C-alpha cells in the first residue's frame, strides 16, 4: 500500500467541497484569504486551514503583497499527476451544475468589482487577514488592555472575590488603587504572590456579605464569577452597593442560566447561573439601576456555559 500513499493524498485534497470550491475560484483569479472568505462566506480560519492543505500538496502557488498572502491555481505549474486529477474534477464539476458554485461565481464578481473601485486597495484585499496579521505583529491581548485606558485614572476599584488576582492585575495599571478582597486566605495569598510588587493593589480579607469597605469608599466594584458560589447573592449585591459611592458603578460578570447540575458537586456552585430578570431584581432591591445587561459573545474554544456582563449604577 505504500506506493498508493501519494495518490491517496492527492485524492484527499479534492475530496472536500470547500477545497473544490477554492480550486475553482483560484483557477479564475488570484485571491487573498480575506477575499476567499467573503466569496465562500466562511471564516478566515476555515479558509486558511483548507488553503494550507492545498498549498502544502502543491495545488496552489502563493505570493506576498505587503503583509498579505495571495493564492492562485496555475495549471501549467501543476505536477502532471495533479493536473490530470484536476482536469477530471473540473470536468465533473462543470457537467454537474451546482447552486453553490453559481453563488460563488456571483460573489466573486462582486469582490472583484469592489477591488477595482476600492481606493484603499491594500485593506480591501487583506481585510479578512488583518486580524491574523495584527496578532502576529502585536499579540492577542493589546486591544483589551488598551481599552482599559478609558477608565478614570483617579478611580479606586474594589475587586470583590478577587481570587488569584487576574482582574486586579489588569486593572491596576489604569486606576489609582485596586482593593482586592476575598474571604479565602489561600486565594489572597495567591493574589499577593502574583501582585506583590504592584504598589497600588491593597489586599483585604473579608466575607462578601460583610465587606471590609467603608461606606462609599470606592468609585466602582467588580464581582467576576463569584455570585454563583454564594447562598444569597442579593445580600452581596446590597453590601457591595454600600461600599460604592453615589454615581459609582458595579460590574457583575457571571454565568447565564444553565442546566449543568454536576457543577454543584464538582465545583461547589450554589446556583446554576442567573438570567436578566434575576439581575434586575438584585439591582432594584439594592437601590440600583441596571445600566446594561448583555450576554458576552461565546468563545468557540470554551467548554463552560455562556457568560453575561451587567453594569449596575448607583
């Protein structure tokens, strides 16, 4: 069977609908990953994965234009065995008209027309690749971290249920002070080790229903993935509101309602998430208003329930 391996690899490359669509398009035009994504109506990551297989197999040629990679099927440059297989596949595709192929062709015309009239030709071609290019140059975290600079630098923020200090670490460069609070000594010790060299982070041990905060001591408070561990989240929200000055804000991040009952036993969860109605009830009883409630876009790599973020104004 060893002598069949090259043939099987070549057949595998064409034994996929997306790759066949890509080959048809690249035989007609040289396209960037972003342009292919728009024509195929598929995520850039999906298109990139298929392109890599085709390119590694010798089916496409690639050249660079700025930071973009442009792909093309050049039939005379194909290995003779590949050219024979592509001739068969192309003929079969042509004799069996497909609505998908027709839609691809129509969208290709649109993409090419946009390219021709786009004075910002570079970004018109590489828009679909830009996130990848930007990540390669600057990493994944800089956008989120940079947005924190919108926070008032004179604020004092309480990180309620700070855990190991993840949120406090991100907030501390942008505000006057972060008060990291947790009831568990082990958690506070981990946070101290993580942030021991950060001068504007203060650590306080205390129960979330009896916070070690003076009335109106902080401008804002955050409580991230904590409330589902508490028997009475309402009491915690009311107590947090006491520590926030008038005009301040409380940021709540937690799980939406879910049915993973095993979490009660495996992770000590006392509540299976919360819905918007529940959050609004907490705010009302604590004398707060819900300025915003929204479900956070889910991460395809995450395995847990969905998450919401709510801002409660005082």
